């Protein structure tokens, strides 16, 4: 009988830009996440682990071509700004420290993957997606946005049981909303996509755009 090999090595998924990565590790976090700088497929990248799928770390990354010690993220004139800097002197900005890894151990090198996938659950509207944040005392999880065929999917990766199936709870959009935050309220108002999380009286979820279609969703189970 052939032995089934379970790949527990990380899967690396690229976000669409350094700005997207900066929002992922800094925006709306109680404390910005640590970013790791290391080699990946022959290039330097910044990476952060965001999930575990059947014991496999799910790591998001962006190519890194600068030199510096911190990712700096902030808003200026209502627009996002991101940079790589050497100090945290500007108190109005958020900073993710960059930890440089000289050489990745084998356990952190990318695996070739197994058949494990996120099972998609399509929701009816953005309000339903926003309601999934209820009950979270910490910062709400990020939403991930990516193209699939001629549509765009935006949603959250969730595991309701640590030993059970992982899900991608999502909404199908006709086009890229091109705004990095979802603004919502509990007053029965439909959520909206906005440029920044600065308007008082609302809750916000950050949106992270991927470079390509997410490779770990079981698209064969999409309802459309």
C-alpha cells in the first residue's frame, strides 16, 4: 500500500505590492506584526505567516528591493503611504520591525503542497461578511481580494474547528473595488469600500489584494 506523504511545509503566496504587505502587517493592528526578510526562489522577500492549513503555515510575502530596518505605514491627506526606513521617529506612523533571516531552515522552506484546500462558502452580501467579525476582541482579521476568472472574490479564511475543515467565506464582486478598507456599522447600513479608516463612528476591516488568484481555494466547489 502506497504511503501518503503529508506535506507540512509552508505555502508562500504573493501579495500585489509592498503597500499591500505594509497594510497587512501594520494597519488596524493592536501592535504591528514582525516582518521577516529572507531568500525565496532566488530573491529577497518580506514575509509574514497569517494562517495554518492542515499543519501547513500559510505565509504571505512581497519582493524586497530596499534596505532598512522597519516598514513604515501611515496616512497622509487620506491616502496610504508606505516606506522602508531606519528609525521609528515619526510617532504618527506605524512600524513593522524587519527581522533578517540569514538562511531559512528546511522546515520553513516552501513545500510543493498537498491536496488540502480551503472550502469556499459564498455569502449573499458584504454585510454578512462584515458580521463575521463579531465576537473578535482582537483586531478583525484581514479580508483577501483576488481575481478568479472574470470576477473578483473578497473574503476571509476561517477555521471553526482547529482539527476540521478550513473555509474561505467570501462575496463575489464584478470588479476590483480599488479601495483598501471596508467600512461598516451595526445600524443596518450596507458596508462600503473606502480609502482610509479615519471616519469616526464606524468599524473597519483592511483588505489585502493578492498578485494572483489564491492557489489554495477549492474552486471546484464554487457555487457559480
